[in-house]
C-alpha cells in the first residue's frame, strides 16, 4: 500500500514555521483579500484564509464587494492597496462574477504584492527559475514532495492538466528540479499510455476518477490536485484513490492532501512579501 502524503499535518508545520518567523522578526505582515459577490465556495475559502492569518500572526483585511460593484471600483481598490505600505500581499478571490475581465484585474496587482504569483512579471520569473513567489498549489505540491524526500532528478514527471494556475507552473517547477516533464491535456490521445510511464504523476484536470489503476505505473508517486464532488456530494479528486493506492508508492488524499498546502504556501508568500518590503 502507498504512503499517504498528509497535507494536513505538513500544512500545520508550515504555518507554525511562518508564525515563528513573524514572531522572531517582528514583521507586521498584512494580507488584503478581495471577494466580489456571494459565491459560497469563495466565502469558505476566504474564511479559511482569515483563520490561517490569525494562526500565523499575519494581519488580514477583507474587502467584500457587491457582485455589481463594477470593474472600475475593483481596479481603484487594488490601486489603493498597491500603494498602502501596511499591505504586503493582495489576493483577489477567484472566480469573479460573470462579466468581469479577470485577467485585467489580476494583472493590476503589483508584482511585489502578487502573493498568488499570477502577474505576468512573476510568471516570467518562474519560467527563468528566478522567482520571489510561486503559485500556491504547485508550490504546495513541491513542499509535499520534499517533505517525503522524493527525488525528482531524472524522473519522468507527467502533469495532466495545462492550466495557467497549476499545470503549466507545476511543469516548470519539476523541470527546474531536473525532472523530465510531459504535459498532457484534454486532447492528448491515449492518455493512459503516457501516464503509465510516469514516475511522478500530477493530476490537475477536475474530472472525477480520471486516473484509474491501470493508468498508473507500479511504484509511482501520485499527486492529486483536483477537487471534485461525487454523486453523494463527497469531495474527491481526479484519481480513483481506492483503486490506485495499492499500485502507487506515495499518494495524496482528497481532501487532506494538496488543498491544505495551497493555503499554507499563501502564508509563506505573504511573509516573503513583507520581508521584501522591509528590505530583507
């Protein structure tokens, strides 16, 4: 049976490390979170991030805007936050309500306060391997890999999913660590033929039970980034966990795997932004 990679336990350690560094340095780190509309899932995520900030000793300021507030009001708020010296990180909770230009809004966040690492300037730095921040989910995956002392060098790493938020940056991070990387997507023919070659398999599509046991190489490390719901409303990933667990050497559960790490890395990024602003 595979070793289950416990994101809940590791995320607690990461948050505690952040708390201790905030305490040691005396930094007054501040995170601004903008939420537009009343998406229930977004509200859950924002509340969880506020709790993480409390644990880490980071100030959290929430800006809850009506769904019809208009694009100019959001851009004006971001401009104000970009210029506030007491705000180190700015997070715009996605998705935004229909009708907003998400790309335009995200790109208006200063690269120095872009703790999601979505700004094109930060994306370019990730491509070069010379970055200040990493996107929270791919960075959380790397934290898990390192914690379990899994060697990436020379391994065939297959990333299923090509999103700008997860798939593409995940591939770059694995490549920077000397993995041989293949990216698959919805138009990849015979997906199983490629996933069966993976020493490290990252699933980030958002399709329930996409990865079945016959698609996994015996002994592979299987990391499930997705968050889906089955017919009973239970949270599940892209990987058929029960079937794949006996085949893999390491596997992340859903929930309790990558998800908690995403939030923990956000705290690390906010601390990094505060240290940069303080000249550290």
